[in-house]
């Protein structure tokens, strides 16, 4: 049985922003199309193999349910709950993705 994939509004917006940036800022609409298609094709693999992504806790000291996939310069962050896969964010790999993905964490850092 295939898994169900659900995109958060933020993840949908991330994909739109990736496409717009590559199309308009880098003036390369074909690369934008190829990049977004490659990301979406990789996400589609989660229908059959929801655990192909590494656990976020394997690369940080932060316990979380997040898994991630690296596709070129981008990282897809998602969670699995049974047969449901929730795509939460698609971020450029060189951004401070932990502060974007886990904003409560950065607030706790500033309190102590």
C-alpha cells in the first residue's frame, strides 16, 4: 500500500520560491523546471519508501521526528506518521535550516 503525501503551505511556497528565484534571478527557466521536477520526483519516492531520508537527529543533537532528503542544493524536511508523509519544508541547504525548521529552538537559545 502506498503512503499518502501531504504538502504544508510552507513547503508549497518554498517550491514556488525556488522556481521563481532560478527563473527570474538566475534567468534560467529550464533549470528552474528541472530543479523543481527533480525535487518533486524524489518526494514522490516517499510514496513507497517513507524512511529513505536520514533522521535529523542523526546529524544534530536535537531530538525530533523529522527526516530529510538532500536533492542537489536543497533539503526536504518531512515527518512520517503511519502511512502519512508530511512534507514540511523545502529549503536551500546552505540556509540556517534548523532555525527555520525549529524556530522554538532559537528562542530557547536566546533565553539562557
